[in-house]
C-alpha cells in the first residue's frame, strides 16, 4: 500500500481486515473499542465528541426543540450501545450521523403513533361525554328536584357527576382532584349517571310529579 493519502481510501477495500483501516481513523476505532469495553472516560469523550453531530441531525429532522432534544438523547444512547459496530471504515462522525438519523426517524415514528392513539382516545372520550350530556338533558324535567336524586348516589359518584357535568371538569382533572385513577373516575360517572336515570324512570312510572308542574 502506498504512503500518504492513499491509506485513507481503504474504506472501499472488500476484505474488511483491520490492516485495511486508514490511519486517519485508527484513533476513532480505538475510542469506539474502549467505549464497547465500558471504559467510563472513553464513553464521556465519545459522547462529548458526537453530541454536536447528534444534535444537528435531530434538530434538522424535528422542528420542535423539546422533541429534538429527546431524539438527540435517544440517538446518543444508541451510539454508545452500537460503538462495537464501528469498524473505522470512515470518519466517526459520518458513522454517527447514519446511526443518529435512523434513531431519530424511529423516534419520530413512535411519537407519531403515540399522538395518533392519544387523539383517537380523546375523540372517543369527547363522543362519550357528548352522549352523556345529551342523556343528562332529560333531567331538565324531573319529577323531583335534582338534589334529591343526587343525594341517593354514593359520595364518590355524586362528586364525580357534579365535577363533570355541573362544573365542567375533564376526566383527567377529576382524577387529579379526587386522587383516583382515570378508569375509576369514568366508572363512577357512568354508574352515577345510570343510577340517576333509574331513579328518574322509577318516579315517572310511579307518577311522581314535580312541585313546579301545574295541576290538571
């Protein structure tokens, strides 16, 4: 092999032997091997050196600063885990850029799926809430005052129903206020609403009249 710049072109050699690694990347390869062995100082140097490359990639692919920072952290961890795969067949930064690009793309796709699922759940929750409100509108013409029906609910059901329909809190807000899991809050609202409807139907069937209704 010739001397000088020819040694740096060995990335194109087919045999992949260690002897083919260009002298320009020997230090990079040594650093990557030290990282793969778990050398703490090497890991710090490796991360510090590649962080600008990782940030450039993530910020180029993701416009939001928070998203870009999160993707950069994931990419940097992937680089540290993949250090043993670096063979010295090119600049360390070029190798890091390829890894960071793949990591950022995976992260973007994952976040998109998470957002899509959250949006679908939000739409379903809104639809359920709208149906519940429509059903609640039938309470405008009650045989008895609403408070009398609410008093027959359990304490937790009454609180959940009032927070949702009287005060307009969202399900997550009610969960935070009452220190209860979201599924529990949904169950309390559903059961409380069902009980209110049962009580109203019972009084209607019995012919109970509101005091505000005019006598025949």
